[in-house]
C-alpha cells in the first residue's frame, strides 16, 4: 500500500492537481499536512486527509488527525502548535499519546524522515518554498509487511535519491 504525503503548498493549485493526477491510481490515501491556503471544501483537496496550518484561515480543517491506514496508525498535523522548528519532543509526546506508528507534519518546509522511539516521523518538505535544499518535494510512503519505504519526489516527478530511506518495521 502507498500513501501520498505533501505539505506547505501555500496557494498552489496546478501543482496539487498535477501531483494528484500523477499518483492517485497508485495510492491508498493522500495526506496534506497543512498550509494549503485553500478552503477545506476546495475540490483539489477532495480525497485528501488535510489539516490546518498556521497560514490556513478555514477553521473547518482540524488541527490534528488520527487515521488508520494499511494497518498503521497515522498522526497528521502541521506542526506549528507543537513548536517543531525548535524540537520534535512535543510532537513526539503527542504522537505517543495517540498510539501513532507514523507521524506526518510540515511547517518547517524541511524535507526529511527519522525514527524516534519506534515511531516514523515524515516531513515531506514543501512543494512551494523548500528550506535547506532547492527541490520542491513531496513523499510516497510504501507500506510493506516488514518495511516502510519513503520516496521523495520533486515537482516533475523525479526521485530525490539522497532523501529516500527504508525503515524496518517491528
């Protein structure tokens, strides 16, 4: 099973449409980690599990979502309410409370993944304003029986090899 994860699109519409069209047939779920700057009812976000970022004005977006996908519990948030630019500790505690296996967040625009206390943390970066690298990125997470494989893509659909990682599951 595969999950599409993006964040921090900041008003982009063509790019969301392009990424969705490119991957919608291969993924089980699609996640937007906030700062879409779109309305929650926007058709572009149809089918997305989307949360509210600090630049989203539509209060219909939840601040956090907990969703079970492919036998894994996802905790989805933007990250600004957990001070993620300073530390992942607050987010780690909150995700532990939720029983999450996988934590998806944005806000910092910095692409990367890591395992903390048995939970996988994924920041897909930004498809509008990346920080720390030039590529505008999003993620496809492949959930296999014994492996979680993270593949980062740029807007053109090319893989960003140095960010890709695979984590063994317990």
